[in-house]
């Protein structure tokens, strides 16, 4: 009985460990980094540009030349899409960026 319980637990842990690990906000960061490399100024690209110094320290490959004043450009782009929701969307995007950075730091230790 004890052996069966251990085997079930081992299978469960193995299955969990084999699942692909993704960090919160990872798709946003990957998309933004790709947009920056391709020269596109998108919401994701500007979020990544805001976090560029910390992201570079975490090993994210970014181009040398980034948009100037990414915080202002990001807010302006969000306001263009919907001025009533720009502030809350901006804050949500920055929270996703910080969540990614914190999780990446934990994983890299």
C-alpha cells in the first residue's frame, strides 16, 4: 500500500515537472521584445522598453536602440485606443511587467 502511494506521488510530481513552465506576462514580454527587434512600436514593445534595464539584466535580448520616453509613448498609444481606460490599462501592463521581472529573478536564482 505504501509503495503504491509513493508511486502515485512520483508520477504526479513527474507530470507537473514535465509541464512547460511559463512566467506571468511571458507572452507579453516575448511579443514586445520581438516587436522591438522588428522596429514596431506596439503596446507590448513599449512595455518592454519601459522595463529594458531590468529585462536586460535578466538576459532578455533587446536591441541597443529603444524608443525614447517609452512611458509617455505607451500612455499616448493606450489613450488613442480609449482615453477612458488608458490609466487603468497602463497600470495593469506595468504590473504584468513587474510580475514577469520578479518571477524571472526567482527562477534565475
